[in-house]
């Protein structure tokens, strides 16, 4: 086995992910060829909708959105928490501190904003829950993310053990052969 084969495989996976991300955001025909999962302003009303269902912590919102999209999208903390701060500054949510976490609840102004956006919220929820091919593709995307996480945890952030890298490379190569044979 070539010494850099593991890194070549990982680079190929990164390239494929970038291509899939581009195709997912822009459709197969470039920008504008397909609709984005969430349009401008959608996250704000989606967060209000979820908090209206029940008060939630930021992490619970991330997981709820991931569940709604069948794993196609999970907003990062760097997206959720600024959105929550903005909603709090607008007076649409309040936050109660519980230890190190903040529990967000909707305010009457937030309910009013949500009601004014009811048709858009319903259309967005329908779009998120029934994307084309969602049921068939999402488990594969979830599994790919699990593989990336496992590799990062096992091999990343420290001097990688050459034996662990070799074993991981062998397993990935074997899996690729099995997938190609499907």
C-alpha cells in the first residue's frame, strides 16, 4: 500500500462532498437551478415555530431542524446562537438561564410574527419534510457523516498512529469496492 493512500482517499471524499454540496445548493445546472433547503429568513421563522411548539435550548433546536430535514441540514451553533440572539433582541423570544444552558421561550410578539408568517412556515415545513429522494438518500448522508466523525475522532488532532491509519484505509477501500459492486 502506498504511504499516502489514506490521504488520497480522504481528499477524494472531500472533493465528492464539495461537489455534492454544490449540486445540493445549486441543482445540477448551476446556481438558480434548484431551490435551496432554507431561503433567506426561513431559519428565523423556523426557530420561532419550534420554540412555539415548546421552549427549547439551542442544541435541541439544532437536533429538531436536523430531524425535520431527515439529516439533510443541521445548522451549526455558529448559525443558531446568533439567530437566537437576534430573536431575543427583537423581543420575539426570551431566555432563561438553567445552569450553563439557556432555555428559549416565545413571547407574544414572537407569536404575532409567527402568525403573520403562517403560510410561509407551512410551505417551508412541507418542503423540508418531503424533499425529492429524501427518504432514500438521507440514511446514506447520515452514514457518511458518521464515518467522517469517527475518522476525525480516531485519527485527527494528534499524531496519527500509522497502524490505525493503515487499518482505516483498508476498511474504507474495502467498503468502496463493495459499494462499486452494488
